[in-house]
C-alpha cells in the first residue's frame, strides 16, 4: 500500500520583523501571493557629481551613500526589473504597490512597472511644503516627489477606501496632489553624532495617507527598502502587519528602536469610514416586496413633486415612469439622480428618506 505524503507546508510569514539582506534575494524566499500592499522607496540613483554646499559654504548632507550608486542606467534598470519581479510575485491577486521616486528615477521605474504587468491606477505628486532650496540657483527648486500607485493586474480588485480619504480631507474628494512637509524636527531620526540617521527618511503623514486609503486593519504591508522604518512604524500604529527588508545594519537598528517605541492605536480607532460601494446592494423593489412600502404609496421629492410606487419597484409620475433614479433625474432635469436620498415617504406626519428603509434591510443582512 502506497504511503501518502503530505505536501510541505508553506513557510510562515515573518510578520512584524525586519529582515536583513538583499531585498531581491529575501523577497524570492518569501511565500508567493502573501502580501496585500508593497510600499517601495528604492534608491533614486541621484548621480551626484561632487559635494554640494550652501551659500555659507557649509556642506549639504546629500544622498551620496553607496547604496544609491549604480554604474549606469542599464545597471539601474536591471536592478529595478529584478526587484519589481520579486515584489509582484509576493502580492496577492488583489494586491497593489506604491513606489516613490524623484525625477532621477521615477520615469524609468514607471516604465518597468508597466512592462512587469502592473496596472497603473494613479500617480500622486507629493508637494513638499518645506522643500530644500536649490543652493546653486541653476535649476528650479525641486519641491516634489512622485508616487505611482498600481494594482498587480488590470483585473485586480485593489483596496481603495474612498470615503475614508474623503473624510481625512474634510469631506472633499482626495486629489492626486498631496501637500505635506518633509521629515523634520522630532520625527527626524538622528545617529550618535547628531546627524540624520537616513538621508531620505519619509514623513509618517505620507505613509498614514497611503495606508488609510489603500489597506485595511490586519493587512500585510511589505517594504523592501525599509530604511529607518517609517512604513513599519505607521503600520503598527494603524493595526497593519509589516515586513521590512533592509541590508544596512545601522538602519535596521534605528528602525527596530523606533518601532519598539510606537504605541498601537486602540482597536476602535482603527476603523475607517466605510465605502458605500462596498455595502450590500438593495434593489428598491425589495422594499416593496418586504412591505416596507406599499404599491400606490406616494413618494415626495424635495421640490414637492410626487410619484407613486408600483408593484414592480418602479415609480410612476405625472410625466415619467421608471426607476427611483430615472424619475428623480427627469424631474430635476439632471443627467443623474440618487433616488435613495431624493425621495421621501410620510410616516407619523414626518417626511423620511427612503434610504432609511434600505439601511434597515442592510442592518438585517449584517445581523444574519
């Protein structure tokens, strides 16, 4: 009798850990389709020639580290293709990626993203409210960086918390230009000598917006260029799990100390404004079927126009018959109308929006 063998178990995800080593090699060793979101801040390949000084002749602490140096554009492009391929393998089918860069590299990265099969959703301009000035006076002050947000594929059902971002923006639809300050003051990590622990540390406000808008509590966020751990710190605060990859020991140490000091938010504070698009669909006719509205019952618009409910869930008005949305749009002379908030019915002498009945049914569906 043949002995059945169990397939080997997939390796466990190293959640909330900072992994040492080359990001490409480390990502290739992680389980496939295991990550919800990737936030990547890859080397910019700044191609600096010599030192940069301020008008008072003091030296600017620019990005001149060895990890940002590549022998050619071809070498940088190969590096980009390799890490993107490893990253795409890790994403779940409905996963997404954010990549941030400057004019030195973002166009090359964007092309590689599309070549790798990612589907670009938006590019976001992070406009720095306090940028470093252009000391030489030979170019425009570089006051922004670009983020590319892309799903794993065109068919991917990526997470987008539209209403949460709208709430974050005082009730106004979030735009693709974000005005946020660069990392300064108490947020900027310093080393033992009082110098910047990392030259391109990103502000927590930037990661907060990314995670609130495109992840949910409990999601796994991977950062292959972890640096001093902004992604991990914000993930911990917001109740997301993180995986960080960083080859520089000094950055890993600074990130670990930083994240250890972070206090996670109370569970009740992690919920964000839900998207109406994600709520269960309730046809208007279901209100009639359930007896919440009766055939022949009169609905009233804000203007006082009326329409009667029919047994098939349509409305009949004086000059129009159709759905709650079609009849409302007709009366308003508008291309569209949200009939749920437009039409009201009378109960106990009060005018009540029919959307209240829809919410009642949705609540029952949730209880079930």
